[in-house]
């Protein structure tokens, strides 16, 4: 009986920590960033399925830029989490199998007779990064899907399937193409059908939906100036989606409430703590004793993080289009504030 009481009190204390989010301390942290031209972005925090904090910052430092609460950020590779969800929705329907071979769809790709859908999802395929050609990013300008596919073929594989884990943009381009084949629709239409409409999202869109009211990317050299980003139509299903942080949080909260896929499906997506850093569309983000699942996104000037702690039913969504403090440091500090841990204000370089 005493053991049960102690366990109950410990669990209650854990939940209490995450419920009592110190909003003033988060505001002070963001004030420090804003007052020192330390970044441009938006932060949303959800607890128990409801938004408990939302703040945008730094935008007033931009000149001749119109924006409002619905202005979207490019969320880069958080897009991959959506692509993985769409693949698993097909798997749930029996339209696709985790052990299906890539050769069933694209036999021209090296090792396609060995590479499975599961390998594509969890970055164990051995495929590389189509966005880098001859040591440089080449997708800043519009290219054709055939050019991208040819580059994937040319790069081949660097290891055998399941030999190790290596993050692969090429794997997710192929996965998106397979999803389109199965749905018989373009990616943006699938996102609208399976994600946007069911969740009633107002500010979440793939690039071919022509999302309006979206921030450009900026860098700081004495003041904020716009930079040229990648061409997002070259990275459909890999890094093309634009969203607000609120809509991002709605998605990951809904995912962990089993509103998008079944519980057993979500378990397949998650990495196994202690064994994997990458799952199949979700990565592990450990902060001390607190474990979050989600995805990160980084392109030339835009960065995003979307993470969820199932224990405390807590999600954090962050997007920046002007980064001076690395997104990883920002999120680590926010987690420290939420869980009342010590941290130092980051240096703004």
C-alpha cells in the first residue's frame, strides 16, 4: 500500500511540474532574444490537448513585411513526419506493406530488391541526399522530378539496408512518389484529404497548394535581410510544407491521441528508447529524464522543431525564419523552463 502511495505521489509530482508552466519565465527568455535581435519566430505549447502558450517574436524587426497570427513558416523536414503518417495510413488500409520492396515501384534504384518501405521510413536504406550534388546544394532553382530521380540513381547507396542509420532525403522523395502512386493523387491533395480537412487546419499546406501569407527567410548582419531559400517544389514530401506553430501542435497532439492513426501504428512509428534515435517517421528527443518524440526541420534560413512528451501530454512547436540561436538550444532552454531546470541564457552571435 505504501509503495502504491509513493508511486502515485511521484507520478502526481511529475504531472504537476509540467502543468505549472512558468509563462512569465518563457516570456522573459523570449524578451531577451527579441531585445537583442536574437531571432525571428513563433513558439506554441500544448498541454493535455490545449494550447497553453503562444508567442511570436522578432517580426517587428523586419522592414516592409506584412504578417499576422496566420502567417506561416516553412517547416522543412517536419514534412517527413507527415509523409510517414501518410505511408502508415496506407499500411493500415492494407494498400502498402512495411516489408514491400522498393523494386516493386522503382527497380532502377540500386539495391531496390533489398530496400523495403521500412528502410525508407527509418533511414536504414543506404540511399543518400539528392539535394547535394558535387558537394553543393543544387535545388535552389527549379529542377524537374526526372533530374532529381536521375541524381538519386547516380548516387546509388553507401551501405547495405539495415547495416546502419544515415539520414536520407532521397529515401523520403521516393516514399512520397510511392504514396502518390498508391493514392493516385499528387502529394498536396493527399495532405489536404488526409490531414488538413480531418483536423480542420487553417494554416498548413504543401507547396503545390500555393500557400499564401508565408514568411521568407532572413539572416542577420547588422540588420535582418532576406536570403534565397531552396526551391520548395524540389522537395515535395521531404521539406516543402508551410505551417503555423499552432497547426503543427494540433497535428502532433492528434497523432498521440490516436486521431490520425491507430495506437499500434503510432508505436511502429516511434523509436524504441534505449535502442533507436530514429523511428519510422518520428525521432527521439531526450532532455534529461524527459523523452519527447517528433521531428526537426532545417533548410538554409528556416528551422523548426515539433516534439511531444506522451508522459505529460505536452507538445512544443517552434519555427524560425531568422535564426541566431540554434533551434536545438532554443528548445532545450524552453524544456528546461517548463520542467524548472537550471539553464543559462544563450550567447547571441
